[in-house]
């Protein structure tokens, strides 16, 4: 069991999220940086789950730590791993490793500092965080107030149950990710995008501007949507009637609200593109200039307020190849004992 001494700025229980719930109007939720959580689970011998576009396994639940400051005390001996954003982590004041499995003994306190590079760190515990399953997942949806630990962020005094051990836990200690696979968590960020279904409604110059601009992450961004500060984008005149009938006169509106998969980039009124995150609405009524590819949602989840993000055109073939390549990394061949 883990006792929360300080929940930090925003810490939630997350796994790889819910599959098949979008038809019910419920987003997948789960880790914003799924790669980091999956590696943390791999290091401590837990099921890694996902990615949900090709698997229906949410994996073990861990903790997503936004910008740091989490402090927890172990109430029994645990094997844990911390991945994701760069921050200082200590056990009873002594430095502890990142991207490596290590003991957190009963009575010891693990403390995280403020992130120095990247935005989100992930803590996995062998056995997984044991909270009730809701619609096939333990992921927290904070606005919906369901999943995770009572559907909310963690706060002082919370006690988290840990699932049963599956392996000889002592044999897991010291497992670490190969150094050549450690992700870079620093701006400027490059995020790959496939062209959106309404990209033709933007002027040619605006589409060029979208890809040429170093957009700045708006600090109002969250797990629902990430807004980007930059130049206004304009729309072509004489748009097809199906895009504007019953949708109002705003040129970014489309008449039928289509499905909005994770990573959809909408541009309401041509101002501040919004990338839909893991807790986003499942439909949207604004023109979609592109969609961030699945693997690069992890990259975007590490961007900090006002950091520069560039969107890079990507083909569907390259997007699928990137997903397969990343999925192949979540294996024992990536681990050093």
C-alpha cells in the first residue's frame, strides 16, 4: 500500500485507457504519455497494455504526475520505477534512479521535485495500483469524476492498494531501460501530423503557416485539449454548403459534428489550434486541419506551457510504421538487468 503525503500539483491513477467507449461519448482517458507509463510497467514486471488502437489491454495502473511534487510513503516493501519527465527523485532524502526498478521499503518516503524537462512523470509499482475497474479500465477521468481513485486527483491522506505480486520481486530490482532508448524531453518539440479531413477548407497559405510555425503551448491546456498560441489561420471562400448549413456563419464550423479521435486538431474561428487529448470530447464541430499520430501524443504530453511545438506532415504509412516501431520497443530486449 502507498500513502499519499503530498499529491503534488496534479497526480492521478492512469493506465492505457478505455477501448470502445467513445461510441458512448466517453473518452479513453489513460496516460497522456503512454510510452513512459508502459516502460515503467515493463521495468517492474507489470502488464504493459496498449496501444489501444491495436490492443484492448489497458495494462497495469500507475500514477501520472503533472509537473512533479508528489510525495508518497510505502506501507510495505515495494518495487517501483519512475519514468517520463526529468525531475529529482529521492528516498528519505537520498537520490533515487529514474528509468530503473528499485526498492521502496516499508516506511520509506519517495519524493519528487518539480520537473526540469518535460511535463509528466510516471510511477509504476509491481502489482499495479489496485483501484476499481470502470468500463474496462482504471484510468481517471477528472471532469467526469469516474475511474481511478474516487474519480479525482490524489491528495494528502489517500491510501492506494497495490495488486498481488506476479513474479519474484527481488529479481526485478535494477532493471533499467537501455540508454539508447531514453526519450528526449526538451523543447523545441516536433510532432508528426497526418492531414485532416477539412484541411482543404483552409487557404493554401494558412496550411503552409500551420506547419511552418513554432506554436507555443497555451498554459490553459490540459488533458482535455492542448491549445497553441500563434498566427491566425484563414479559410477559403465559397465553401461547400454541407460544411455550413445549420452550423452558423463561423467559417470553422461544419454542419455535422464528426467523430474526434485522440489527437484531432481543430481550429475554432481559425485561432489557437486545439489538439484533443485523452480526456477530450468524442465529437467536434470545427474544421480539422490534421491529427497528431498515436506515438507522438506521448511527445506532446511532455510539452510545458509556452514551449515551442512544430507540427510536421506525416503520411498514414509512416504513422503506422512509427506505431509498430514504438510497440516493438516495449519488450524485454529493451531492458538491461
